């Protein structure tokens, strides 16, 4: 019924504040993690909206970000799409750096401003490779499995895909941002449907 339940956070730079939040995800305990592309950090909140911790700073080293965007909790870790660094970083849920994968480019496993991400029931990770106009699929450890898509407006083509999600049947949903539509595919990338906003 769209009843307002509450809010958390405010404008600013202190713990629990935000300037340009880009993504949010929850862990199994309903803690919320928010990426902020202006403050170059991830902030962790408890289920009541109280800020617990934050991590990150501007840069290209381990534990640093340049426009963090998509977030995905996998077990006791969290993946962060580090968009302008063209990589994905993995952390513990307390913000300790574990690993990273990806590099700039147009080849398999390379990115050009990646943004959103999702996972299937097997834990494989799908990345919306925004400027390359494609979706890439990886194992949970970052091994490239497949690439799908190309620039265009036809079925199966993309114009700056911004996010991707996979349902329990394996159907893949792509937010085709530049084409102002949602495209739906089965697990083999056969086109199923498209929806446009009115």
C-alpha cells in the first residue's frame, strides 16, 4: 500500500551521512550497506538505521574507490563494483579487503564503467558493463564465464545497461538504461520480453 515506514541517513560527510548514494543491499541480519560515489565509501547500518561503520577513500589501491556503485552480499562477504577503476572488489562485512578482479578494456573480464550487478542461484555474478553495452558473467571468485550483448536498439542489444538481476528460474532481467526499457532473457540468453515505462 506504499505506506511510509521510516528513513535513515542525512546529508553530510559524517558517519551515517551521505551525499550521492548509488546502491544499497542487505545481509542476512538485515544490516544495510550503502555505496556513496561522492564520499567514495561504503557505510554499514544496523536494521534500525543506526550507522555502525564505514570504509573506503578515493584512489585505485586496495580498499580505495573511484565511484563505487553496485553492491552484492554473498555469504559473509560483500562485492563492490568500483566503477571508474573498472574492477570488482570483495570485502568482509566489516570492510576488510579480500580480493579484486577486472581491468579496463573491451575483452572478456575487462570493463568500461561497470555499474550494477546481480547473482544467480549458483552464486555466479552478472555485471552490467555500462559503457561496453554488455553483460558479463563470472564465477563468485571472478573467473569469466560468458559475455552477452552489443550496442544497439534491437532485441538483445543494449545502450548503457545499468543493472541486472536473475530470478530463481534463471531468467535474466537487464535495465537497458539508454534504451529506456527492461529486457528479459532466459538462462541461455534467449529473448523473452521487453517492458517500457509509460
